[in-house]
């Protein structure tokens, strides 16, 4: 998947357009509902990724599950996140057709992980809702 194919796919999937905050070729993919980044497309020197070839490659940074990151980083085309938190983000090399489906899956996961937090009224603790202890609710559990 090329950078342009990726941008076409995210537009169809999420209705978002790449943003260019650094006024260069590097692009941010931002959620429409909370403005959080769910992807970053960067030009990186191949040698900075430990690749044997010379030149510049495009990578996509996505937020992911730390366990998944650990299992993917040893595989071809996956790298520690470039210029991002390496525990929560992963870089994937673009332009490798064998990674296209994985890129879509990982981008979907990243989009989910950056979604606004949903509040569940049943899971509020007394610390989140101080009035509950005054109402005798602090000792309620799901056991009964």
C-alpha cells in the first residue's frame, strides 16, 4: 500500500484527510470526533530503521496493544515506533503489498484505541462519584 492508497482508504473508511502540520511530506491522521492522532505517515531514512537499502522509506505509525507490538516488531516490515512512544505505537513500512491487510487491521485498531472514552455508569467507583458514599452505595458489588 502506497501513501496515496492509504489516504484514499482512510478517507473512505473514516472520512478523514491527512494533515501536514510540519509543512513537509509527513502527515498526521486525526480522528474527526476528538482530534486525536490515530496514525502518522513519515518519511524515514532506511538506515535509521536498520534496513540494508539506502534512501527514504514511508512508514505508518499506529497506536496498538503492547502485546501485539512485541510480537510484530520481530517481523519483516515492522519497527519500533519512529519518534513515538515505543510501548504503545508501532511503525509499519508502506509499499510492501504483503502488509496491506495488516495495515488496514492495525489502523482500524489504532482508530478504536484513540476513540473517546465511553463512560459506563455501572462501573463508576465512589472516587469518581463522591456522592455515592453518602448514599450508602460505596459497598455495592456485582456479586449480589
